[in-house]
C-alpha cells in the first residue's frame, strides 16, 4: 500500500475530536454482579460505547472489560425474540412461535390450576438474577413454599455462617476497610464476585504499602498481585483458619475487651451433659442470657452494660447448675491437638511455619499497629468514646471456601477469627455495609410450616426464605418428612437460608417428597452449566411415566433473554429483555450496593428500544400475578394494582408503610430518604442523579455499627432493624446445639437423621474433611478438581459474547508442572479426568501457581453445540470443558445430597478425580459431546464474523 505524502495528509481535513455520541444515558451494569454505574454513549440511537460513571459510588468511573463488552450482549445472535411453545419432544429444541397473549394465558392456566388446588405443586426457582425482592414476594402471594434463588448453589454457606455469627458477611454485606487496612487476607475469591470494587480496593492497599495474602489453591486473578500466596488443598481452609486461631490463643494474642463487649464470649453455657439444657445458655427468669460478673462474683444479665464479664472458669449458678463461659469452650476446642500447626499443615498441604508466621503477623498488625481516628462516638449504652480505635487486619472470602460440604463451619471459623482479633467494623478491619449488621440470626423465620400452604391462598407464616432458630422452625411434617420440594429447612438441610435449587429437578422427577406440576425457572441454566451431573439431569428432565407417557416433571416454564441450553428443555419459553432494555431495582430489600459509610441503591432503565417481541421478566411476573388474582397485585375489582408493570411496582409498592423498593427521593415532594410515601417522580429523580441514590452517615455512625448508638438509631429509623438494640456477635451459636438429635425437645428428627445432626451441628465451629473425599477414601481419586472464574467473564452469559470469547473461547485443564512431570503429561496433551460420577476429556496447560494435588479450569466456558447462537463447531463446544459432567448431585452412596449438611449448599469444590493421558490417536476434541441443538424457529443465520462498528463507519463515510 502506498503511504500518502505529507502534503496529501496535510491537505486532508482531519477530525481531531469527532463527535462520537449524541446522547449519554446512565444506568447500572449487569455484566457481572458488582452493579457498577455506567454511561451508555449512543449515536443515532445505537450504542457507541459504554464507560464507567465517575460519580457512581461502586466504581467511581472504572469500567472493566466485561462492562465495556455489554455492547456485544446487546448484539448477541442468541437473543430470544418471541414466546415459544414446544412442539417436539423435550430437548429437541422444536418450538412454534406464539403471541404473548397465548403465552401468558397458557402460563396462567397452568399456574391457576395449581394455585386453586395445592400451591406447593409450583416450584419457582430463579438463577443469578437481582430481583429476589420481587420474586420472593410473588411466591409468597402465590402461596408456594417452593421458591428460592440461586444462593443455595452459590455461596449460602458464606451468607448463612455470617448471619448466624456476626450479623453480616462479605460482599453485599460488608468489605475490608481498604483505605486503612494493613494486612488483607483473601480466601478463595472468584473475580466476578467482587470485580471493580475489589480491584479499586487492592489498588488502594497496594498504594498504601499494606500486605496482601491470598489463600487459594490456584494463583490466578487477584492472587497474581498478592505479596504471599498460600496454595492450600481445596476444602482445608477451615482447618487452616482453626490453626491460626489456636496459635493466637496459645500466644494470648486475643482482643479480650472486644469479645467481652460485643460478642457472646462471656455468656454462660450450661454444663449438664445428658440433660435437655446441656449446651444452652443459662438465662434469667425473663429468658435473658447470663454472664459471670467477676467483681460481684455472681451471674448477671448479659445485656446490661457495666458488668465485669469473666471469660474463663467454671461457675456454679444460684440454682446449683454448673456453667462455663462460651469463650472457654471455644478456647478448649481450638487448643486441641488437631489444630496444632504441624497437624493442620499436613492436611492443608503447606508448611507449619506458614501458619505460625501468618498468625504472628496478624497479631502484630492487630495489636501493635492499631489505627486511631479522632472521631468521638457513643455506644449503645450511652458510653462516650473519644476515639475510634481499629485493628487493621481484614479479610475477604467467597465461594472458594463456601462451596464445600464443610463450608458453613469454615465460614463461621473465619468470622470467629475476626472476632478474636477485634477486627470487625473498626478502622482498618472488616466493615458492615447497611442494612447490615442484622440481629444474629436475623428475622424472619421461613414460611410454609405445616398448615401454612393452603389452596388459593397466600403463603401463611411469611416469605418462603428465612432463618431457622430451632427445630420448631423447620419445614417438616410430624414424622420429619420435608415440606419443600428441595428439602430446604428439613433435617437434611436445616439452615438452608437460600434454598437448594440444585436438588429441585431430582426431587421433582422422583416425586420426593411429593410430585409437582409446574417447574418455573428464570435465568437458571439447569440443563447445562448450573446442573450437577448434566447427563443425569437431562434424563430426569425428559423422563416419562411408563404408564401415562407424560413427563415426570409435567410442565416447565422458562424465562431467559438468551437461547441457553435450558431453553431446549422448556415447554413454554417467556423471552426476557437484555439489561439495557428494561427497568430493574438494585434494592436495599434485596442485594444493595451500599458502602460502609452509607446506604445506596440504584436502578436500571431502558437505554435501548426493544427491537423484538420480548418483555421484561419482572413485568411478565406481575402480569401473571394479575391474571391469577394474587393478593397485593389486584384490587377488589380485579384490576391491576401496578398497571404500569415493574417501573410502577418499583415506585409504588410498599413492603411496610413508607418502605419500598427504592430508598431515595421518597415522599410526595421527593425530599425524604429511606422512609416515606411513594413519590410518582422517583424514577426521574434517580435518572437525574445518574440512576443511583447514596447517602453518607455522619462520621460518628460509620464504625462499630453493631454497638454504635448513632448508627443503631438511624438503622431502626430506616427499617434495617426493628429496634436500636446492639447486635451481639455469636462465637457460640445456640441454634446449632443439637439437643433434638439426642432425643430432647418436642420436634424430633427421624432416626435416619439423628447421627448426622449430632455430627455436623455444633455451637462452635468444627472442621471435617469434605464428604465426597471421605466417602471415596481408599479409592483411586487422588486429586481435587475445582473451577475458577475468569476476570473477563461472568457465568455462562459471557462465553457467548463475541468480544469476551476472543479472550477466552476454550478452556484448558490446568495442572501444576511438577504434577504433570510426575504423571508424564506435557503441555497441550489431551487427558481424561474421571470422577465417581463421570469423565471428561480436555487439553492440558501447565503452570507453577497451582496446588500440586489440584486440577482446575475456568468455569462455564464449555457450551453444548448449537446453543447460545454459536456455530456448532465453536471452540466452546468442541474444545471447551465443564467439570459439571463429573460432579454428582449425590454423594457416592447415591442417597445423600452432595452438599453441606448444615445449609444444603452445593459442594461444587469437593470434587475428587483421577487423570490419565489420552491414548495416541484419540480425537483432539473435548468430551462428552451431546447431539447438536437445532436452531430455534426465529434464529437468524449466524454471521461468520459478528462485526461491530461497521454501521458507524459507513454512516460517517456517507455523511
Ligand atoms: S465490574 Fe461488573 S458491574 Fe462493574 S463494570 Fe465490570 S462487569 Fe460491570
């Protein structure tokens, strides 16, 4: 090509600052779960580019690669375009397009028959959506207890353990004080579960010279910039943390003052083995817990300020009963031999010195490098403090430590470590984000107890999800049979705070504990990357009754925006919009975007017009509610309470008087925040403010929220908590005392569950080896297998996104180089990976930063050929792999769920495998391969290259 001469270049007008957009609309990103504020730059009605909103509290202008690639989500050939009714057998992908009237009438007909007869025959489960404040409320109005979102197979162990221990947790519940922390320890974090906010935080702590320690079997993502990487064996985090606690206790490096003031460490625990009160708190006549006042030498009300609590030593109460402070029991446990560094290190696959030195460092930073803010504050008892003193050690953790069968106790152990260091909601430590902290455990209790599910009525007893405080709250019948289809809140998973979505299909197929009529799923790819053991799941979705010939799961309604693998298994498909085409509310009633200094929420609003016959799922759900005549959705005359669909609901629905989906600009004049009557102009106010609302607490209310009078009064006023009482953290969890398993109390487990409850319920954290490995002991499955999430993708939605696919279009199986050498495996070799449940074939990549007993791969890259609008020969289908084919929803005994026995959380990361090199001549293609899915009726021919931007160039050139 001939270059233009200098004179030619100079003669040609150069547009030095071309106008790239004629309109900029703010909204909230949905390319991952962080909910950053974005600006969508539009030119001639099309998206030119997306960048971060500099004013937004979550990302302060930062955009990540995923967020910028939202354009290609909008351009995706996989977008559904019209309601679909199945015409061929399930799985054939044979549908006919139908009109919305027909689709909604049919759905209302199916659902109406269920509600009129027995509402629990509807199982309504949603995936990684952000509408749980609506969907949970809708299920309650429908009257079914069989509702949950995706938390049960994500990180419910993290959430439940936090809420049963400190009244909060990580991520939406709280975060490290990145501004001030001096030692930050991160456990098993996937980058999508804290993307821009964590990146900003890490940048800050690096700039401040703080130390960053990453504990993760694999050194990817954030671990790459860690000052220290501790590559534990998967599933041993709880033992590692317990050993740190043991070291702190042995060295007497514990914040006793924090424990005495803010936790139940001094509460007296009755010591009366073999009786109905053993292990419960000693209480006064009003039921208030007691502690031993060392100065008065008597038991006193633990809730009254000014006592001198004793943390150790057996005491005899006035009535002759013996009791010991909870702290002494805790110390006894973690000073045990199994938590000695030598013992723990062997199981964790690290050197004992790693434990000793990290414990010593934590103690040094917490107790010798304290941070003092000259900010006076007043505690709940009215005591004035002239400073805020903080212990600058902080933590963050997510699915890595929670998606194990021992995850609940592991997460609780981590929170106990935080308490021992006194590093909760203090400068430099972990900080709660409002509306947290909540009372421990929080209200409400789950609705749907015996007699609370009634034909044609709203669910009595409250919303379907809640927090069990004892056997009386379980959803079981008189003989212990579960009342929910997923068996949540039964003796099999008593503290199932988020439900057990991963058990729904098997239980519905097996009619265990009862058959259902309609399975209604939203955005949950349960036939592929959200399924445990895909092959089995597909059989259950397509299995028919041998006598009637009907499907064993009679009706499946599925709502999604894209042609995922699950669409093929639905009977009726309700197409959703993209996140750029609808309203959403990121609500304080759900999963808000608050930061530790104050509450925040936000909205999405349509920035692009619809170009196909799809509807926002939330509006569809409200429409169905009207057709079904659900309470709260229809007036007495049968007309809709929210005729304007979801935007109308966002503004006008009140959960309690004055409290609705959005906290900003309430009241008739729009000048009230938090609580106030609906404001018809509320959405305009959000849009004028960049689609978010954020309020900062006064400085005196920003730390020690669990005990800070200013904060507690604000929180009670805003409706976060019922009263301004302090939140008392629970090192000893009374609801976990398993007296029922020992035969005490009116609600008894079936004999088949007794030993299990006795083993896995304990008021103090315990550690046990992950259950799949225990069951396979002695068999040849020597390695662990886990997934990691790539920074550039979020779940399966992104592995169909043209830009993100260019970075990661296929996934390798990663091994430590030393392990590969030992097994005679080289870079790029193809290998078979086998578990007790199945086998997969994939290609190897070697690395240094991997625990030698661990194989890992990127999550949710592998696709079924023909799905997601991709070419059947796409690398995701032919070279991509999923560990899901290896993971069973059942333990190897085939009877118990492969999950945490406390919460029911799916134990994705307990997987044990063996590997072998493929034989020479085996095809270089991933396995298993399922038959290609046919294109959907409306599918346009796939472009060979999905180009973007040519339209703008052509328009420019033609201008
Ligand atoms: S971090 Fe997540 S929410 Fe934020 S811009 Fe990236 S994809 Fe969007």
